[in-house]
C-alpha cells in the first residue's frame, strides 16, 4: 500500500484515483474545482480544494509524507510545470507528472519530475504494436527495445513440451507465465505441455516478438 497525493482530478486523474483505491492505496486528492472535489471526496482518505501553484498550500500538505506525488493536470502546462518544481523543492519522494507532448515531457523531467507519463503517445505506440501483431492480448513496453507481451500459443505448439519447442533458443522468447483459462502457471517447467487456448506471457525484443506473432498466425 502506498500513500499518494493526486493533484488534478480531470478524467485522467479520476480514472487513476479509482484504480489506486482499488489496489488499496491511501489517496489524497487535490483540485481547485470545488464541485469536482466535493463530488469525489467521499471515496478518498482526504480531499482538498486548493490551488497548488501556491507554495503555502502545498507546504501545508506535508509533501514528504507521501510515497508518490502525481501531477495529473492536462490542460495547463504552466501549472503542471510549476507544481512539479515546487513538489521537488518541498521534499517530494517521487514525482510523476503528466505530459501532452514530447517537449512538455523534457521540461518536466528537467524541472523535478522523476517520471513523466505521456498517455496519448503511450496509447498510440501500444495500438501500433497491437495492430501489427497477430494474437497479442496485452503489451507492456519496458524500454525502446524490450517488452512483455501476452500472446496466444501457436497452434503448431499444441501438445508439445516447452523443452521440445525451445522458444528461447529458436525464437529468442522467454516465457514468464502461462495463462490457462482463469489459472496461472508461473515460471512453467521445461516439461510443461502446451494446450489449445493457452496464452503465454513472454519477454523479449519487441520487434522480434511482433515478427514472431505474425509468422505464427493461428
């Protein structure tokens, strides 16, 4: 469980907040819009109506006490930049800020953000990968070269053991988990036998996995 300060309760902030709550985190929300804060307040540990560009307002929140501070403001980059910088000055442990463009991302990183989320770009990149790969059910980019994918087991692998297929040697694919209906097989052994309907959670080079899925269409 983490303690999170969430600044900016637009659509993105609200969705993020709901998911943090679902994971059991303690979340304090802040927005200058009184109506939004009053509407959302019953769900959260604490809720505050405040302009976070005011240093005194931020200081009163005891910034160092939070594990993560999130600046989820999407429609006012100047505010996002100044708040990010103030959070760092006030001793924030970890600052995550939202950007709308690559230029904004660079400025936020230079001015105190530990991590910058870029939802439009991230979503577009993820969609591009999924559009160019067959039977991809989920995808997480780890860096510019490597990713984790959930993909369907190719039909020609059915009733064969991992050791016989040897995905790591033949395809440079590392199998992390097998998903079988609602069951999970973590770190499957070499004698695991693939079955119809199995999904693999695999790690490897993004381009190679995409090419693999396209060659192994079911």
